[in-house]
C-alpha cells in the first residue's frame, strides 16, 4: 500500500500521508515522501498542498520501530529524517500545509517546513514533543523550527514540548490560519492557487533568500550536531526515556507515535 499518495487538482499537487492510524514516521513513509517531493519539483504542478488522510496529520516518529530496530535502525532512520525535512524545506515551489489533526514532533516539523500552514479548528494539537520524549533535535529539525516559530516563543515551544491548540499554535507562529475543518482543503487550495500565480523563478529565488540563514547553519554545523544526535538517539539513557514515555502515554499496546 502506498503510504504517500499524490493527486492533481488542476495545476496543484495534493500530497497525502496515508499510514494509519496516525501517519507515524518510519523509513518507508520518509522514503515515499522524499520521492513525492522530488516528483512534485520535477512536474509541471505550480504549487502543492501537504495533508493527510484520517484524523491525524502526523504524530511524529514511530517510536516503537525505533526501539525494536535499535542502533542499526537509528543509523538508517535519522539520515532519512533529515533528508525528508531538507527536501520539504528547500523545494523551490510553494507548499501549503493543510493540518487536519494532531501534528506532533516530526509532524509539527513537517508543517513548519511548508511555506504556509493551515490547521483545522478542533481537538487537534500541534507542537514539538522531542524533549519530553527524551530525544534531541537533528539539525534540520531545529533550524526549521527556528525559522517558523515566532522568536519570542521559540524557547518555550522547543524546550517545554507543549502541545498547543490551533489558536495557541497560531499565536506562537506555528500556524498562519485556523479554519473550519470542512473548509481546510478548499482554503489550502485557494492559497496554493494564489502562490501558483507568481512566476516560478521569482518564487524560487525569494524562497531561497528567506531560507538561506537556516540552510547555511545546517551546512556549517549540521554534520557535528547530527553525529552527536545519532549517538544520543541510540544511547541507553534515551531509549529508556522513550520506553518510559510510551508506557506512560499510550501503554504497551498503544499506537506507535511520538
């Protein structure tokens, strides 16, 4: 089964995450999303909407897979995670996030990497829960959050790992609009059409300028920070923290999610 599906609505590509029950990130989903983004960049689509099937946008990393796979899986997974974030953040065409439910940890970072972010009003929450889980941020993840979050709220968002309501996420710069659930995709398509009218070269040049400071920091410091992060993700202290988090949050048989 395809876990990332792309469909066309005129000149807009709609990219959907479809890995039930919570679109948790594993190597398969990351690889599929990278391929979908590459296909979008090479296509004649002028803009894209990133959304998901089901009631959750993305609940973050599949932590149970992480525990079951051990250090070998971490060594495969983390580079793919960074590659996926980089591909989304730097694609030279517009991407609108249509966040249909919970967007947590890596799911929040996926939304933050998009050019504009909409979220359905309702019970869904958004936030980066990495530190409460016990895992460090890879360089791309942290730089994307630095780029997207209102500066006065960045420390709170990253260090506390709070889950915000849509209105709270809007106030902290994690979102650009909160819309009625039944209007989410239509509104995202409207904004995608607006950005699609900008000449491609003009949009790509402007986006590159806006994101250059984040890209430059990753290129300068990323290799060292990522090597340290990889060691921490596989360290016994961190795996114990992940296991305790899962047992506290979802129980031994609960959903795989951050």
